[in-house]
């Protein structure tokens, strides 16, 4: 909502416009109003007095990007109240009008791409080209759901009762709480929020405390697009201080979370007493299976992308790379040659392909997995330690002959380590690929169409990429099976997750 000139000037001062709160870790932005150091609730930029702040550091060098309010249960509840109050009017809006507002939001996101990407690099660390790609990806969801808003309608049914007319309609579920991670700080918000808003829901968003500024920039653009007060709210702080209040609040009717399986289970328990709709996109432990009849160069290129995008900090990352024995050594040699060429450095440096990890704990985990794997017989072919740049940089690493007993073959890695192992038969490859509690995505390379059909049918995953890496996008249902989550995001399924079915039976006599 529009604010008065006095309010705007005051809030600009509080939110870092010419204020010493931001540090040397913040890059120059053409539009400095995209950098906000306040939460956004009920159409206003706000911080609870005395709540304290959280520092956001640039993972490339530890410099201060800025500070955000460390808000808690009271502020989380106030955001729900705002969303709840706004819900009745928002759901009554014509679907076309909701779509027009989303389209306006989309156009502002696209116009601000350069600044949004640079802001993301500062707080998340990924290379600039990847950040720019994420902004395109994120904007795509808003554009898709701007159109999808008008496609939710009633379905007429052939009546099973004499003298009656029957139909089923989809209606918005209500206030939706969206809890998003640090590895895709813009796209994970738009994939959830655009679907919910298009359906007629209002939302409260909690971004990761490592990457809140991307979310706050989206709130600034949503405000400019004209989204009504209370429809889109962002609350910053520690998840443990905010999210439990949303889980226990009966006015919150859906919770969408992207993150670890461990936290997903906990949220499921916390939401059980209020019987919320859950949309959970959880951990992954993707197998990358290469058969001897595959195009080897294409498989190597695909594997490099599947493993090292976002510095390996991706739930879709290829964690276990299985290659049929006749071509195993050739694959390993070509793969290692490519890994040696990857450029490591700060995300804004030209040509960088691998950025820093998000925090010191991630670096420690990489070292632990390498040590464990080599102790159990894996061969370290390249990398394996912290990078010469120091800090949170880790060398792109390749482990060959990784045994199934190694931690890296059973635990999600979330870093730039590739673990390879040979296999001898189709049946073995399928069994080892499925031997995990996760089931998000699997990658398959083969030139045999009959084999592709058999293996795809046998893989216990919500998504399968065949002879390619990139498969995601706004029109597709993203999600996994087993311990990798519930429901789907994106596509038609993504908007339906924020609706409830209402059956209507009308007497015609």
C-alpha cells in the first residue's frame, strides 16, 4: 500500500537508506529502496521496539551486509492477524484482478533483475550468473500463476441423485505460512507465494535468517505492484522464535516449507494439533546413473551441472554418481578434467562457477565427509580440503570408488563433493539408487529407449531427468516421495495445494 512522504522518508532512514546499519558486504544497487532492514507486515515496514537485530554476513568474506529485526511470537501472530483480516476481501477479488496484480509484481521483478541478483550474491554467495538465472526462474512462477488464477473454476458432475444438480468448486484455504530456505532465497518464495496468492490466499513469509534481504526486496516490489495491505507479509528473525506460533495458530490453514527432512518432520508434529494442509519440499539424495550405452560427453557435462550448481548446495544436487563399469574409468577421467577447470571465488567476480558455502558448519561437514569416505576406501582424485581463498570456500572435490558404507553415500552432502562408484547391472543400479529414505529426483543417462522406460518405472522418485539436468520450471509439479516431502509446488498442482474442495448439491425441484 502507498505510504505518505513522511512515512516513506522515516522508514527509509530506519531501513538502511543512508543508515550505517548496512556494511561493506552490500554491493552497489541502482535502486537502494530494494534494500530493507525491517519486516513488512500489514503493508508497513516495521520492527518491534527492543526486539534486537540479526546480522547478515556476506559468505564470501564475512563482511556485514546488514541487519534485520529479530522478531518473535508476538510479531508472528500480528502478521497472521493482518493476513487473516485481509483474507476475506482478497478472496472476493475477481480472479482476473488478482492475476493483474501478480502480473504487475512480475514486471517489477524482471525490471529489478540486476539489483535483485547482486543482493542475492551478497547474502547467499552464489555466482552472479546463477543469481540472475534464479531471478528469471522466480519471476516465471509469478507470471505463470498470474494466468493460472483465472483457471480455477467449478466442475459440473453428472448427478447420481434424481432432481439434483451437483458440482465441485475450489476455494482458497485461507492464511498460508511460507517458510523458505537460504539456497534459493527468491525462487522458493515466489513458487509458494504466487500460487497461494493466485488461489485467493493471503500469506505470511519467514525467510531464512541467513538470506532475508531477497525476501524483503520482493516485499518492496509487491508493495509497489499494489498488493493490498496484509496480503503479503514478511517476518524476519530466528525460525524457532516465529514458526511455532504459526504452527499452533488455527487461523493459519496451510504451511509450506522447504528445508531438511528433519525439520519437516518436526513441523508436521507441530501442525498436527491444528490439522493444517502441509506442503513439504524436503531433503534429497539424488542418484546419477550412467549406463555404458550413454553419450559419455553429454553425461559428463550433465553430471557437472547436476553436482556443482549453487556450489552443490541444492536439494536436486547429484550426490551418488553410479557409472556402469565398462565406461567407469573413462567417465571418471573426463569428469575430473572438467572439475579441475571450475573457477572458485566471490560471486561477483567474473567467470566464477563455485562460490562460498553458506557458513562454517557446511565447510566442516565437507571435510568430515571426505575424511570418512577416504578412510573407508574411496580415492581422492581432486580437491578434498578448504580452498586457498580461505573462509567458507571449499575445493571442488571428486571421490572415486566411494563405498556404500561412506557417509556421503547415505547423507545429503549440500556441497561441492562428487562421489562416484561403478556398477555392473541394471538391477544393481536400480537397487542402489533406490536404497535411500529420500525420493526427490534421479538422473538417468542411457541411449537405450527400452532401458530408459524400464528404469524410469523402477526409480522411486518424484522426478526423473533423462539425458539432461535442467527439468524444473513454473509449469511442472515439483516434489518428491518417501522422506522427500508431501504435495507438489509449481504447475496446476502447486495452486491446488492452497485450495479446498467444496461439493455443492442443489435441488432442482
